């Protein structure tokens, strides 16, 4: 078979593969989630492989089952602790009368509008109240929360599928390697093995770091808000930790959501004397958290775990956000890490690639 025919067959195979992946994107999603869980479980696997009984190691199947059980207990504990709080908040928010919210905030919004217009920061033709409430609707957000958790509540098949796939990824260490190398030419075998090894190591550290970051921010924000007497401190802290997965702008979004939760559940209070100081406390906590996150958590997690310069990470995340939005920002660092690993193996003769991948 000549090279031209081989190339045509390869191209057709790749196109069919992409079409199938798109058609079966739900299953692809299960596999990707399972891969992430397997990467998180790698350190547990390594710990469980050390002990031996009567000179024999634990069977791989038993180690994988223990690891999966630990992951299941951990994530079930987290969800069982926080999901009821989120559901209750969603119920409260969705029950709020939108007209009452607008009426309750009418005076401060008008004052703000007058200030903006006086300082020529807003056109007299614009109405700040209409613009604010067109951007954010408490009712819509409550409905969104309920829809999300309604979907999660009906995802038993997805949960079973993810656990089943994760078990075999944990049990058979080289399962992914075997599948990938089956499509790899012999002369590229060593490169692919290096890529898989480095990818597992770096992304495992990254995803474990993300879990630590979520836990640290949840604890930091919840404790700080509780100390300041803010209601729903644990809920706001948990949402802040989860949303902080979005690099750099996550704390800002978390702060806005925290303030909105504070306002939405305290509409009976006077705005200037009680709600405004409450909002100030929440913003103060999130500002402090932003500084700690930017100078401690993110350099340790994003830079050290994937071995890239903080400025490099920032530019990658910013570019991904411009091109693909928030979803792009979330996957930017893992995807960029994978690209760097591949580039090191196949494009290391280029000086720029050599500089970008020298720490891997």
C-alpha cells in the first residue's frame, strides 16, 4: 500500500472518529470525567500498593475498588453537605417576587443613576434599573439552580457509567496507554509513552491542587463571613470555592454572587444602614481572598503543578476566555499542559518550544 493511500485512509479514519465523538459526546464526557477521577486517585493507588501481606501485594482490583470507594465517600460527603444548602438558597431565590426586589432597591438605584449621570458616566436616556434587572433576574437564577440540580438528580445512569469506567482506569494502569499506542506507529512509540507519562503526572498534580484550592477557599470565605456575622456563610464559601475553578475572574464572579445572595435574603432590611454594610463585608472578604488566591494558591497550583510561568498561564487563560468564553478558561490550563507535553516530544528543535517546555 503506497503512502498516498495510507494518508487518505488515515484522514477518513480521523474524520469518522471526530463525527462519532460528536455523536456520542455524552459518553465522551463520561470518559473524560473518569480520566480526571483516575488522575485524582493516582496518589491513593500508589499508597495502597505499598503494604503487603505475607509477602503479597493487594490485588489491583481490590486496590482500585478501595480507591473508588474513597473517592465516592469524599465527593458524596461534599455534595451531601453543600447541595441541601444550595437547594434551599435556590428555593428562597426562586420564591422572591421580582417586582418587590425592584421596588425595594429603587431608591439606591436611582441615587446611583443620578450620580453616574451627574459625573457624565451614563447617558440620560439610559435607565439603570432596567439595565441591571435585564442582566440579572433572581427568578431566572433560582430556576437555573433548580434545573441544574434536577438534571443532577436524574443522572443515576451517568453516575454508574462514570464509576464503572473509573474503576477500570484505576485497576488497569496502562489501559489508556494500550488504547492510544495501538494507533501509534512504531517509530513514535517512545514519544507517545513519554507524553502519557508526563501528562498523568502533571495533570494528576493539577486536579488534586484544584480540590485543595476549592477546600481552602471554602474554609477561608466561610470562616471569615461567619466571623463577620453574615448569614449563609457556608453556602457563599462553597460557591466561591467552586466558581474559583474559573481562573482569575472566578473570585470576582463569586463575590458578585455572594453579595446577591446576601441582598436577596435580606430584602426586609434598610438598604443604606444594613444591606450596604453587609455587602461591604462580603466584598471585603472576597477582596482578601482574591489577594491570597492570586499570590499564594494560583502560583502554587497553576504554575508549580503544570510547571509553567504565572504570566504564561495568565496569557493562556485570557486568550482561551476571549476565544471560548468561561468554558475555555476552565479547560485552558489542562489543555495547554497537554499541548506543551506533545510539543516537547515532537517540536523540541524549535527554540521557542524548547523555552516553553524546559521545565517539564
